[in-house]
């Protein structure tokens, strides 16, 4: 689809990078604006499902953390009838809305906001894959199954996933990795600051109350109000 859109914009006066609805734009140029409206409806439903999935996964993580005493305990309570993490889900939904509303309040368009949050989410996915690729050889070594092939695959994976991070930081004078413009140049540092705060918080928990982190490998403690 990316190739189709790029080819579709060839010779057109507008810039693909600045077009908020490229498929609607192309369908209108072809004389089929109704098709573009159906495509936008599909995009809307896709965005809704992605946001819903993110809210659900966030709620489950917050719920589990609360059950282990890492965050406010009320977030770990389940609904008396449905057994769902309703408080954690409400928190995740409210926090998601608040972040999007704040960015919009300070002047960003929905199109720009999508780019900002999409980049931050991509950093999270890439970091998880990056760390797993680093940890895999260590785990294989631990179980005496490390091989040259595994090391090679790990090195290739780490190298490929380092490229996007290099792209968002940029290299002065490079045409391939030019430094991004403001405010996109701040996104990677916002992500690094967020991860640093999380790491320092976990370190503090480990020092002050190490049993909480050790309990993560076992079953969570009971919380009053839960229904079995």
C-alpha cells in the first residue's frame, strides 16, 4: 500500500508527507470520492480498535502491578459481577484521553498528534524487540544451547532495530539520516526520560522493598472485594 500511495502521488502538486488523508485525496483525483470516504471509515474503525486494544493491555498491566503492590491497590480490584479490571480500565481510558486532549489543547492537529504518539509507541515496541534480541543469546547460553546461528540472528536483529533509533536521532550532514526538525527531535528524548524514570522507580522499589519485585514471579496476593 505504501508503494501504491507513493506511485499515486507521482506528478501531483501536493506533498504526500503533508497530506492527512492520502487515499481520500487520490480517490478524489481519480473521480471516486465515495471510495475515499469508505476508506476513511475503515481507517477510523482501525484507529478505534487499536486504541481499544492499547487501553485493554494497559489496564491489564496496571491491574497486575496493583495486585503485586507496585501501584495504588484500588487499581487491582475486579468488578464484583463481571470479574473485569474495571477500575484499571477506567484509569487507562481516562489517561489515554487526557494525553491526546492535552496535545490537542497546546495546538497540535490530530494528524500531528497521531505522528507523535505513533512514534512513541514504535519506540516502545522496538525497545522490547531490541532487548529480547539481546537477551536471547544469554538465555541460550544459560541452557547450553547457544549456537553461531543464534548469535548471528541476534546481531542482525539488533542491527536492524538500531536503524530506526538512529533515524530519529539523526546525523548532522547526513542525507540518509538527517536530524529531525522540532518537535519531532524531542520525541526520542521524551521516551528515554520516561524509560529512565521507570527504571529508577523499579530500582528504588528493589532497594526499599525487594520482596515486591520477587513476588512478580509468583501468584498475586488476594485483594478484598475480588470475586472468584
